[in-house]
């Protein structure tokens, strides 16, 4: 073996040793408690009523961190069920003064991934792109938001993709799919104990506190249909204002069992396309 090969091999081994040594010390000597305390204080100072407790903060590669053992409290929800949140920054984006942070979280039994872009390092202009939501468990959401949706049990799963820009009053678009949805009122409606749906798809636009619903198609076991309109979000959520319209198409068994003529003021047969409007609030909706 030539002297040059020996030097090259030694250099490579020293470099490899150095890299692993740095990784070892970064991982095991990482100041987890310091970062956890810093995150908790920063959120308390700038989170608009949001409080967070972090059990551990660990580094992730290439440049990022992972938060576990989280307890998140908001003005709306006492305890947000989060397993972990991880984030990493695009190093090259720092050169352009346009930080890009990729994030992922295990929340409400599902996952959320996306990229946060901060133009000119101004958080007020930030946007969230490439949002991908998978497997959010509505039964967990129902339990968490029980005080805002009294008397209704909900189960099913949500998948979605979209983006959101915080500049101005905020604006976002999202494509939403709800699978295996079951809505169970606290009290049965005549002989009907629950409503179940195979799939609901919708295009949703968010402007400030207004949710605009477009192209919402409903594929249900009791009825099919479509809905469009808006929901003006208020707090508590059961006071949110409804301005919806659409078509209702009942299945045979549902049309025979339910006194639909009392709601629509006319006889409704299976397969009929019946137009409707919903106003009022989530707590007290009015049907026409």
C-alpha cells in the first residue's frame, strides 16, 4: 500500500471520527432543559393566550429540533392532544433572508406536515405552504371540543391539503376529505340514532373569520347531496353563524322512516333532489 493511500485513508477515518464525535456530543450534551424553558417562555410571551409545556427537546438532522412530551393549552382548548412536533430549517433560505421551516406533528391522532415561509424575517407576513393533513381522528376532536359542540358525538377521519397566508387578515385554501363520518345526536331523532357518511369532499377558502365552502359533495348512507355557502366563526364555536344552501337527496329507507315533509313543507320521495337553506347558528340552526 502506497504512502499516499495510507494518508488518504487516515484522513478519511479522522474526518469520519470527527463527524461522529460532533454528532455524539451534540446529541448527548444538547441543552434540552434550556431550550424547553426558552420555548415555553417565548410561547407564553407571544402566543396570544397559548401556553405550552415541553418535556424534552432533542436535535434532529440536518438542522432541526424535535419536541416531545408536549402539553398545549389554548384559550379555546384546555388540552391539545399532541404527541410530538419536529421542525428543521432550510440553511440556504437563511442566505436569502427568507427562512423556510419544514415541520411535522402528530396531533389529534393524525399527522400534519408543511413548510413555513417567513419573508424578510417578518413573522406577520409568514405563510404555510404544502400543508398535508392525514388521518385526523374526529372522535378525539369531538372529545376535545365537547364544550363547544354539546349533545353531538362525532367520529371519522380527515385528510386535507392546502396553504395559508397570515398577511393582512389571513387567507387560505384547503381541499378536504372526510371518511367514515358518523354523527350521533345525544337524543335519537325518532327512530334514527345516528347519521353515517361514506365520504364528504369539499373545497374550502378561509378569509379572516369566514369559512367559504365550495363544491362540497356528500355521499351518505341515509342521504346524498351537496352544500355551499359560508360559516362565520364566533366564540364559542356553537355560536358560529351559518349561511348554507344545497340539495338533499334521501335514500329509500331514510325517506320512508323520517317525516321529511315536516322539514321541507312538502312530500319528499327517495331520489328527489330537494333544495334547502340553513341559517342561524351551529347551536340553533334553522332549515328552509
